[in-house]
């Protein structure tokens, strides 16, 4: 039996809340050749619902790498840690931009594990960030650290 599809109202609410950006790598949907997905932060298989607090906007690259995973090893300590949860955590508490804003840096065990698991610095995403930075359209508003 197939899973019930999310309503257009829910999809629009999640996309609006995310500001049109992947809630993990912060890629902007308007520049993506692929459509973005509404992903379950905790998978349906874990018995969670389609509640807005469990939904995030995700690019295909991040969504495919996350799948049903909720934890991954911290590349520094090797310990399994929870992945970034966009409803319960703030992006800037776990990540920062490199000096040229082309790479996402993990600041915490959760940040580092998420960068590695989702490959947040995939070649195509890094190249797009560089181009968008040149035209003044990256990083997305509110993600710069002072």
C-alpha cells in the first residue's frame, strides 16, 4: 500500500517556512535543476506522522543521502550523534560558512556528522555557491555569521 501524499497546503507551508532553501545545505530551490522534496526528519517507518514539526524542505542531494537516517558518526570522535534537526536546532549553531562562503563547516559533532553524511559540500553545490556569491545571491539571507 502506498503512503498518502502530503497536501499542497502542507507542501507550500513547509517551503515557505524554509524560505525556499534546503534546510540542510541551504541550496536555493529557485536555482536547482531538480525539484525539492518535503522530507520526514524522523522517518515514517519510526511511526511518526506528517506533522509540520517533522517535515523539512530538502534538495534531492541531501534527501537521497539522508533517507531514513537520524544519526551518523562524528568524523572527529567516531561517536554516533544525532543529525541536524531543522525544527529543534538552529543552523548557525551547528554550521558556518567558509571564508569564501563556498563550503559548509560543521561546528559541533552534529554539524560535522551532518556535513559528512549529506555531503553538504558536493562539487556541484560548491560551484553553484561560488557563482551565486559572485552575483550577490549567496549565502541565503540570515545565514551569515557576524
